[in-house]
C-alpha cells in the first residue's frame, strides 16, 4: 500500500500476476507473534503519519487485527501465536501513550524474554 501510494503520482499502477512476495503474517513467516502484534498497530499509524494511508483505513486495519487476536486468544489456532500478538498489540498501545511508537522498535524485542527494551 505504501509503495503504490508513493508512486501513484508518476504514472499508472499495474498488477503483475507472475510476481510473488512473502507476507510475514502468514504461518510460514519468520516473525514472532509479539513482533507481528506490535506491527499490526505501529505500521498503520506510521503509514497514516506519512500520508500514504487514511485515518479511516488505518483504524479499520488496527481494529480488525486486534479483534481477531482477542477473539481467538482463548482458543488459538495451533499455528498462530495469538497471545504473542495480543501482547504486541498491548505494547504498541502503551508506546502510543508514552510517545515511543515506532515500527523499528520491534527489532529490539526479544520474544523469548517476553518483551523489549
């Protein structure tokens, strides 16, 4: 979304069916639940601040992810770390309040120890 919004003023955006990508939110991704949960909040806010995502779209994305994590946390899928995602969502909410929200903060999180610096 971010990339397409940035290049939109320069020409037509096209779809390439043969292209492939990796989404870190899928079960075969390489990201912990804690980091993904944090990014589910931090990334939409970052894009909104950059002006490449509307407030409404960012709020929709965040609410959808938080609702899914909370509703499935009591009985999570075996391949999804719902508790980690919920903790990441909470960490991001805390960082919003303290003014420390930054997508790059996930790099300092050590999921094995349950948090970050």
